[in-house]
């Protein structure tokens, strides 16, 4: 009888409160890309925490993640991500464990089509791996 009840509850949850389409994939990506030796870059600035100075339709969200010796600065607006590693350095940046980005000689990287939802960056530089905490954008 408990198996029948469990099945009914699973069905009710699937109908009444289904998982978002990308939730399972994001969970798998987070697990797969997790590295025990990676440094966690803390969020040191978020423009959402600052008072708005002007009113406009769409303002960019500015984020800065920091670890000793490296800052990752990011601007997100309308699905477009612009970022820079400071100090500039050779590295590979990956968005949400799926989207690899090219980093130029000035430490800049960019991506289009970033969906609203969860965001995390992984920066693989020579000798170190840095990951940011997950944020909702």
C-alpha cells in the first residue's frame, strides 16, 4: 500500500509542481564540474545591493567575485555576459559548466544567450581553478 501512495504522491507533485526544464541538467552540471581543489571566489560586489541612481528600462547587473590574486568582473544585461579577469591572464572560463568562453590577452570574455536563472563561472588558469558561487540572474 505504501508503494501505491508513494506513486500517487510522485504523480501529484509532477502535475502540480513540476521541475523547471533545466533544473535536472543544472544539478548534474554542478555535480560534474565540482572540483574539490577549486578555490571559491566570493561575491564581493553586486549592483543589486546598491541604490538605483536613475530609472530606466533595463540596467546592467554588475558582479565582482574575488579570491586572493584574482578578481572576476561580470556585467549581465539582456542575456549578454561581458567579463574580465583582473589581473589579465591566460585562462579558460566556463559558464554553468557547459559554455566555454575564449579569454583574450586583456582577460576579457563574452557570451550571448545567457538565460535568466542560475549562473556560475569556472576559471581555469595555469596552476589554479577558481569557481564562483551560484547566483540567480
